[in-house]
């Protein structure tokens, strides 16, 4: 498996901000919710898929209507671990 450095745990919370320096955009984490609940089929357990509503802003988005976009929590954590996004806690 991956090393600990690449498998950090983040305590994401509403009000946290993620920054995408490459695209010059920032996003406000609004709400955490379950896209799909955990499912048990026979001996197989499929875990819940958790997601976040994020309100993005930035130069690329200035002309577009503002609305939350959905990102899975695993996807956000992967982007944070790989340096695609930077997390600012509780601003």
C-alpha cells in the first residue's frame, strides 16, 4: 500500500476552503452528505459514498452562475494528498 505521507487523514468540515492554485480557483466546503448509503449484499459490504457540496469561485468562473458542485470525499482527499488542492481549515 501507499506510504503514510500519501495517506493523510483530513478532518474536513463545512467552512473549510480548498485552493486550486493551478486554475486560480478556491472552493468553500458547504455540506457533507451521503451519495449512496452502505449496501450489504450477501457476504459483500459496499461502503457508503460520502460527498461534499463545494461553492467555487475564481477568474475562470467569474462569468458563470455560482452554484455548488459535488465532489466525493475520497476524490477531495486524493487531490489534497497529491498537491492538486491545498486545504485551509476553519477560516
